[in-house]
């Protein structure tokens, strides 16, 4: 890589994205470069190209939000929580079961409580169908 002649520009197609990905792969260990000036240049290029590649990915390969009920179940699993443990966030034991079995919709109070207590992003919880 010759960072003195490199031109960084927006990524507009798949070929450019693949080239950027290859460049990122080649620079992933740039922090190990001995020469400080070369290391700083390589890290700056790595950061810039990573930002551009990330933006291209967001635009062309969007990742949909997970299902809110599946997100709740996954978070409960991660934290090793039972339905009894999370009942206060739903307003009672029966409501937990009804929501997790898709027999009752999430309310705004439930969403707020789940977001605050389980740290599930509100935009995921609000995407309930």
C-alpha cells in the first residue's frame, strides 16, 4: 500500500466494495507497523475506508431489526432470566406468557420497562407487528 498516492473516494458499486474490503483486510494489523508516520497513515486510511465500506453496507445490505418477541426471548436467555423474573416489566405473570406466546401485543409501558431494565433497544421493541 502506498498511502502517498492512494485516493479515497465513496464506494458506489460492488467491485469498489470488494476492493475496499480487501484493503481493510490488508490494514487490519496496521497498529503493528513500526514506523510511527507509516502507522498513522495506514490507520487513517483504515478508518476512512472502513467508514465508507460500512455506509455502503448499510445502504445496500441492510440488516432488518429482529422480531421484538424473539429479541426479548434472546435477552432473557442471555441474562438467564425466567418469565417470573421479567413479570414486573410486563405487568404480571399472565401478561409475560401472553406476550411471549403472541396472544397480547406489547404496550408502550412494557416497551419502556423492557428497554430500561433489559437494555433492549426501543426501536426493536417498537417494530412489533
